[in-house]
C-alpha cells in the first residue's frame, strides 16, 4: 500500500467526478510537472491553503486587515471601501 513505512503519512481516498479529476490532473501537470508525487504535493498545498483560511479566527482576520491599513500610505476619504481597495489592489487610477 502506498505510504507504508513512511511516518506521518496517511492515504486518503476520495471519489470525484471524472471531469474534475481530469481538470485537476492538467492543473497539476502545468503547475507541478509530471514528476512522481506531484498530485500528492498539489493536494497537500490545496488543503493547507484552504485550512489556513478556514481556521483563521475572525479577530485575527480583522486585526490583519487593520494592520494592512495602518501600514499602507493610502488615505481613505470616505469613498466606498470595497472600490477603494479594488482600485488599490489593481493599481488602477481613480476614474472620477
């Protein structure tokens, strides 16, 4: 069985739709290459990324947003915050 003899490794089996599996294999090949273990590495990376988002406590998230605001040189003047952040992240000049 795969993973026997390796400590701290667990085999997880899951059924996914064929179209999704094919799309995932293409994603892995493009991003991780065709080497042995690429699919496992991709799954581990995706799980880590998702759990980091899911495990973040609301106060941690709010603190990090406030911290980014304090570190920024942006001066908020009461405009729609979502639009201001979107413009800032895309580095698009204000169209007004």
